[in-house]
C-alpha cells in the first residue's frame, strides 16, 4: 500500500479514533488490545512519536570499564563499512569506550555527520592538524557514561577524557604517532607526551590508561621484537609515571612480518580483568584490535530531561479540528514519499504539542525502579 493510500485510510477513520480516545479510560491502558485496530494504530503512532512511555530502570548493576583500540586505516573508506563492522562487533562485546586511530577524517566531515554516528555513543575527534585525510584519532563513548573531555592540548592527534566515580578519577589518553616522524619531530613528541602525563598526574588520578598506535617496538613488550629508538624513548617516559605496557601479542600483522606497536599502558595493571588482542575486522587492515577491561565500576549516568504528556487533559476537539483543517494536499504536493513521512510526523507532533499538555522533567536512574512515566 502506498503512503498516500495508507494516509487516506487513516484520515478517513479519524472521527472513529478520536471518539474512542475521548471515551477511553487511560488507567486501563493495557486493555488496548481490545480496542479497534484503527484506534490501536493511532495510539501506537502517538506513543511511537512521543516516546513518552518508559519504565524507569532504577539502579543499575555496577559495570567494569571496558575499552578497545583499533587503527582502522580510514574510517570512511568503502562507504564506512568498517564502522558497520565495529557496530556488529560491539553488539557482542558492548565496550564502553571505542578508540580509533588513523581515522583519515578532515573538516569535510562535520561533527554531526550522520555517516559517523554510532547508535548509543557520542563522538569526539582530533583530526590531522593540517586538515588532510591521514592520521587522526577519535573516541566513541557511551551516552550514559559520566565522561568529560579534557582540554589538554599537548599532543596533536590525541584525545584525553576523564571519568569520575566515587571521587576516583580515571584518565584515558588515546593517541596516534606517525611512523614518518623525523628525529626532531619524535623528540618533540616525547617532550609533549611527558608534559601531558605531568599535567594528568596533577589531577591525582586513580587510573591512567594510555593507548594507541605508537609505531614503536621494544623487546620488553614483545620478546621477538627488536628494540627501536622510539620504543626505548617511550619506555623511558612512561616508567617514571608507573605505567606498564600490557600487550605482548602481535598487533600489526603482514604475511611475513608482525610486530607489537598498538599499545596499552596503565598504572593499575592489578585492576585488569581482561586484556588481549582481537583479529582485525577488515581484511585490508593489518592492525589488530587491542582491548582491556578494568575493575573500575561505572555508576549511574547523570540525570537527563524527558518530555511527558498528560493525555487525560487532552483537547480532543481541538486535535480533531486541526487535523480536519490542515491542508494535506497542499503540504504533500510535489514531495517525495520520504518528505511526506516527515511532514506527516511533524504535523502530528505539532498538533499534539498544542492540544495535549506536556512538560519536560528530569529523569534520574537512581529513582525507584518500576515507576511508570505517563
């Protein structure tokens, strides 16, 4: 059935629907199955658009903090197929924080670009400072995570975030170091890394996690890797801060060569529940995923606003009159089916907003579980 036919079918029964609504006792909402199919559709549509019916989840179980890092060698390549792979992978593992390096993003991708969205997560980025499509890092973190972004700008292509739980601070530093740095550039990197760690430790953190693609090798990290100048320098910086490197498997794998260059450092290795390396999610990407889970409990997310609707005070006559008087033919003239759906949704929501009393409230996950918001 086309959208217009479906719409005509719905509108032709609006008198029946509103008559039923007007006489319906909302305290017996769950008897909806006994109401006519037309009413059920309207009620479903209203609730679907409003999103106002929710059982408060109440206090949640405390969760360990889980993180993974992947150098995916371009996020946008192959029509963002790697982001789809991440979403599928994460549907199983449910990581709190996803750190990506060599994202190859620039200013042509705006911050709210829908192609970069990952459901249930917020995105922060640090693209290549030259605004070219190479290098760069980003972090996806759960919307419910009590996380703040720090403005420590000692290193390009790096991000620093902070999580506070029970007055204990956890700092996560995600970075990318290009293997093409010359000696002077690398010396600047080491100096800036040391300054960054100095600044983080001024905050008296409980946990510090430093991870990313360092493009550095050291036999202390993986026995079969040769010591490189970069590896020795990075270890000389991290050891005085009590940071231990916990990954010992190959993270960059070619047919005849492998090395451990995607690293995770922490000052609290005793709190690690899980750690390791997971195979790459794409055949053309030679970097593997590194992951870690800490016994650092994540508590309630901050309160959030939610719109609620007082249906028992609805102006049914006003709703019906507005629907009857709206010029649907004019609104739908020369529009696509997608545009018609948007117009239909927006018009309904606008009418409902005017004739159904509503308000914004603050919802807190600490509230008693099982409360029904109507």
